[in-house]
């Protein structure tokens, strides 16, 4: 039979072959094999891609539903937060820990501390490091050093240190030397380094402040408000304190 198949060259040969074997088992087996082969090809080329596309579409639908759920949860979270409260918290946080070297904020804090304490500021110097290299521009350092010379008595210097520690940006006294004419104070002011390529995914769940974090922000803002309400030493009071200090000196 295989030899006869190889001799088919025209439609007439096909016709003769059909009438010769149509009533034999070979024809039935051949037709069944042909139908199975065509079905297999159709399943591979048409049905299987459709199944893969359906499963892929279900995955996409699941991802979209998860994103919608996350956005709805974020919307609910934002709806429970006052815009004014959020602005106050943001301003307090950025004033406490600036995202860059806040020279103006530091000078303002030092000036406020001198006014509150009644000391006189003679000179100051920042230690900013090297600003010309790429590594310095991308440096994740979190503090800026400041050395300042003050004129005043010990009480005024102590009040200055207490004030500057409660003013924003946050700072810490690292060195202190006191002489006859005043004191030299070494301070470090802290800031929070943020990368320039920061990316925000709006489908990520929003994190609300914990009670401890909210209390800390209120405490920081309260420090500044309390210091700003203190009476400013008058010139006469400062002169009187200086005279008393001079009279008590040996």
C-alpha cells in the first residue's frame, strides 16, 4: 500500500486509490489518523494559545484588583487625615531633620538661641567638607559641624545651650570651652539624607504615624513654641548680670 501511495501523481490516481481501499480497514485507520493529526495541529496552533492568553488575562485582572484595593485603602487613610495636620507634621519633621544641609535654618536657630539667652555671638565657622567631588555630593552624612564663639556669663551660655538643643534643626553640643570673655561651643546639626532618585509607588499601602511618632512631633513643636514665648533679656538686665559677674570675680 505504501508503494501505491508513492505512485499517486494525479487526481485520477487519488480517485482510483479511494475506490480501491474505501471498504478496507486501511482507509478507516488512515482517516482516523488524519483527523487526529488535524485536531492536534488545531489544538497546538489555536486552542493552546487561547488557554495561555486566558490564564494571563486572569493574572492581569488579579493584579488590577489588588491595585484597586490598595488605592481604595490609601484613599480611606488619606480621608482620615487632616490636610492642616499633615502640613504641620511635615513642616515639623523637615525642620527637625532637613533633607539637606540647611545653613539658613541653622543660623536662624543660633540667632534665636542668642536672643533667648542674651549672649552675644562673635564668630562662627561651618565645617562643610569637600563640595567639589562627586562622592561628596552624594555623601550620606547626616550631620553638619558648627563652631561658634559667644560672649556672656556662664548662666547665659548655659541658657544658650539649653535653647539651641530645643530649637530646630536638631543639634547636639560636642565641645565647650569657657574663658574670661565667653565660650567657644562646638555643635553638630543633624539632617536626613534623601536620595535624589527616590521613587514612590502609589499602590503601596500608606503608613500612618504611630502614637509614639505623633507624640514626638508634638514634643518637637512644643519645644520651639515654649522657647519662643520666653521673655527676651533686656539690655539693662544683661548689663546688670555682667556687672554682678564682674564684681564676684576675684
